C-alpha cells in the first residue's frame, strides 16, 4: 500500500477531528467529578473559549475538519454548533452524552445513537454521517446498525495507519456500502498529553503537564513520518484542551508545518470515507479487523 | 566520546570489536493479560491497537533493519505467528532470529511446571508448522519466571534467555542437575520503549496514565545508554516493541539510534543467538562466581 496515491495526487492525507464533548466526556470518564463546579469548568471552557480558538486556527490554515458533538451538547450549545456547521466543518455523532458503550447493551447503544441523531437533526436539519464511540468500542451488530442508519464512517478503533472497512457482523444482505474506519493513534490525540485536573485527579496518577514544545516536536515527527510513508494522519483534538490561549499555538504551528508541503490532502471524515469506498476494494488479507472477528466468534 | 582505556575486566567481542549490540523486539501483537482472561474479545479498540505491531509496524522495521544492514532478534508469542504467518515468515526470510515469548504472552512465574511445559510445547509446534524453525532463545513474557522455569526451558531446547535485568553483559545460568549452562543476556528497563513511549487506555498503561515522553529526549536517553555501554565494552540489548517504537513517527528514532551506533565504529551487531554462542564458546568453563549468579 506504500504506492497509494490520495486525491489531488497527494502523498499523505490529514483528517482533523475535534471532540466537542463539553462536560459529558469527563462525566463518563470520571463520574466522581459530578457536582464539582470548579473541576467541571475545566471542561466547560471548551464551549466558553476553546471552540472559537480552534475554529479560528482551522480557518487561518484553510482546513475543513470533522467535529463530534454529543446530542446533549447540540441542545445546550445550539448556536455554537450551528456556527461550526456554518464554517463548513462536518458534524458527527458521539451518542447523546458520550456514553460508555462498554456498559451498554446493543439496544441501549442504539438508543444513545438515535438520541444523538435526533438532537443533531433538530439543530442542523440533517443527520450525521460520522460516528465516534467515546470509549472506542461497541457491541457486535452495532457496525451494521450504523450502516443501516446511513452512517458512512467511524473513527473509534485502532490498528492501522490507513482507513479500513468494518466487517458485516450480522446476517442479512445490505445494499449500503461498508462502514469505513479512520483509525486512531493515542500519540495523535491532545487529551493523553494535556488533560489535567487536581481532584478528582485527571489523569489518575497525577503526572505533570508536559512540555508544549516537546509535544509539538512529537507531532511534527509523527506528521513527517505519516507523510514519508504516505499514510492517513487522523488528529483528535478537544476544544477545552488545545483551545487555550497558550496551546492553540501548538496546533497553529503544527498546521503551519503541514501547510509547508503541497502534497497533503486535507479531508473531512465523510470525504475520506467516500473516497475510500470508491477506490479501495476491500481490506488486505489478515487485517486485524478480520482476525478479531474470527476469534470473537470462536470465543462466544 | 573521550578516549578511555578499556577496563581489563570488560568482555571480549569478535573481531576486536569494542562492544556488542543485540537489537531485540518483542512482537507481542494483541496477546497478553486481556487475551488470557478473554476480556479482549469485548475490546476491539485494544485488540486492534496491539495488532498494529505485526500488521503494520513489523514490515517497516524489517525495511529499516535491511537499510542499515543490522540483524535483530524477535521474540514472538506463537499466537501471533498463527495469525500473521506471512508477516512472521518475513522475519526469518530477511535473516533475523525468532525466539520464544509464550503462546499468548503467559506470565511464566504464575504457571506450574506442567503449565510452562505446555506453553513451550505448543509454541514449538507452531514455530515448526508455520515457519519450519526450532528457536533456541527465550524471553519470558512479563520478565519474571519461576523456580522451575530454567529446567523447563533447557528441556525444551532453549540455550539462552534474555529475561533478566541485573547485569549489563551476558552471564551463565545453571539448572540443577544439568551440566550444560544457559546463557542469560540481560536487558535494561532504560532500553524498554514501554518505559517512555507506550500508552493505552482501558486497560490503562501506564497505570498512572503518565504522558508519552518526548521523542527527542527519549532518543537522547537511548544514545547515552549506548554510549556508556560502548565505552565500557558491554552488551546492549533492547526491549523494543513494534507496536510502540515501530509506529510511523518513531521509526526515525530507531534509525537515528542505529546510525549513531554505526558512527562510533567497533560495534558488533549480532542476534541474541549469536551473542549466546559467542559467550558459551569463550566462557566454556564457568568460574564458581559465575555459576552462583
């Protein structure tokens, strides 16, 4: 696959994703934070200031991105969500309030997705094409459900540096194209590097806030390598984390570094999924998603 | 590096080389605790994270090693060979060594003698069936073994281990009642990429969710470890993991590290098997002190 050529004859593809979870992501991740206003305000900062800074940075470098907005946030921050949409960014579904799918059944996972879609449709007048599981997993059958709901892509799983196809995991013929996965990499996410709260402790072991300069250097190394090998660089950001006055420049410098090259295809998730569906026949043999499906069935 | 006289106690290496580097990778894939307790079959995000090693990282690492003309040893749980046989065959085809690393990355110190034997037997069958090889090296998954382990390994045909941490050069181990010694090639946490670069959630690593370290300072640490090992004429092995330091952005760290080693001159790059054979040949009669270690 090293000879893969992206649209516009690009050598490397970049998909910028932004999780606008407001307080709901951290409430799922660290339930002890409920009712603690000071701590919750760390995450509410995204709506207050971070979203605007991230939008400005993306505008400055002419990058269209894909945002994931849980349904509850679309309800509480409708004007902000409409503004993201008006600036031609894609808006995807992350459930109704960043539910932990590991604790839900297939049916309640579907309920969370539907509640999210209803809220997004209410605000935007259309349904999301992209989905991100907050915790990264879902129950067998959920990928087929997403297809049936008109979702074309997910960015939840890992294991590759190119997109891949989820396998059908329930019986029955489908006319819709397979669900495309845009796999994640922890080193391309802002949250593992920068999330911080004193009490309840986030991250759990109270590590230091790292050097911004070194994180930027890591990201530049990562991007240079994705470019070198011709891969799909999926960046995952959070407005309350990268959208601070000091850290937005880390993002700006990274985007500026990307823009020094003229062979990068910046795509939204939906654009990438459409291109992958049209140009790639299927997963290469032995793909992790296939190995997983085979063994999971044996383990049941 | 300042010119220093070699310590007369420093080990000797082939062809008058000053020090030895035995690059080694643990190709764990998705094996490990979550597979042993079956929780991984409800955790596709974690399964795919681990699978990245054999699926994508390995091929690029093999290209990198070929470009730099250095051999390496890959310690591979046999389950990974069963599921990615073509990728694992490339390790052998491209001139590298494969060693035992459990079937699904079992912690040997938690298994009784029969349990350890069963893992070794099953692994040997897989290596023979898929790759046509009989490994002689072993790195114990999780780094600990039990009182029975050395005998189980000797009986399984293992002639060296790279499991311990307590020295910076090889030494000989003796199983009770077996005349032939086993060579131990100890590694160091400082040269384990998990200690600086690995990160995952659900399950969490590190448990504290401490940050991924700076690539630049990690490379500087690794180069300093090599510089000291080279100055003192020692044997440096690595505990690198394709799914960690074979990620795209980290390949360049390994390239820089190996280029730095090459630039010093006088480095004997060998597989762990080669190191073990050299050590056995040049330490045929172990001293009582070594025998006790």
